[in-house]
C-alpha cells in the first residue's frame, strides 16, 4: 500500500507541475562556449522552486519507501546553485554548491565512482551521467576554491567514466566514436549521453587536458 501511495503522489505532482521532475530546463543563462562558467542546461528552478533551507543536500523518496541521496540530483542541485551565484552574486548559493561538491568528495570511491543506483540496480551501480555531472560540479568547485581535492576527484571520476563498459566502466568505443551509457547494458539515453559529454568538455576546459580534448573531439 505504501508503494501505491508514493507512486500516486509522485505522478500527481508531475501532472500538476509541482514536482522537481517538471522544472523548466531550457538553455543555460550564464555558460560560455570557451571558458568554464555556468552550466549549459538551466537547472536553477531546482533551487528557486524546490530549494532546501541552508546547505541541506537534496534527498529523494523512492518507490520502495526509502529516502536516498541520489548523486545525479545532488550534482544538478550544486550546478544550479553555481549558476544562481553567477546570476545574483549572492554567496549563499556558493555555500549550497560547496555542500554538494563536498558530498561528491565524501562519496566517491577509490576507483572514482559514485554508486548511483544501489536501490534500483544493485548489479549496475554506475552511470556515465553521474560521472559527467560530477565532473562538471567538481571542476567548477576547483575553479572557485582551488582545493586540489576537487581536482584529484575529478581526475579519478573521468578516468573511471572512460573505462569500457565490458571492463566495468560506462563508455562504449565503436568505429572511432564514443558512446556514454547512463544505464549500463541498456539502450543509450540521449540526455544522459549529453550530460556525460559535457563533463568531459568541462574537464578539458578546466585543466586544458589534451586527453580530454581528444575524447571531446571524438564525441563531436
């Protein structure tokens, strides 16, 4: 019964436009084609409409009745906060961003992975989308605070992301092209592929990393 109630509430919120799943996500307002600036997709309504008090990390209620910390949602919240800082110059948004970036540091494992789907896909924990958005957040955190821990974590996250799927990573290499997988061993998802690719672009911009630029050029 609890499962049914959750699902009903979730879909009522979506249908009424009162859910974080239905926020406007048009083109980013403060991004740059050449420099590491704001994010390419406008995620700001995740905070302006559904923001949390202080520096709380967003949590997701899942159908099984659990409350989880979902990496993709946290990374998007942090990216939204950075955009809002660039748009308003209000330091409170930097505090929100840092809370998310520090969560990324705390929860990345020794191989550079975030366990994104333990509640849903225990045998397919990892996601190129989480890796890519984690990269986008960590590179911006490094740009703001200059903490080497952010750079080191971003490097590990990139390296894991680019491991072939058959070797446990999140990328497929075929005919000289690169394909990122939001869900492993399932059909490719377009928006997940795009968010993943932006992570590689942000790493290349942040560190002017030749290997990352080479990977980005293969994506294009």
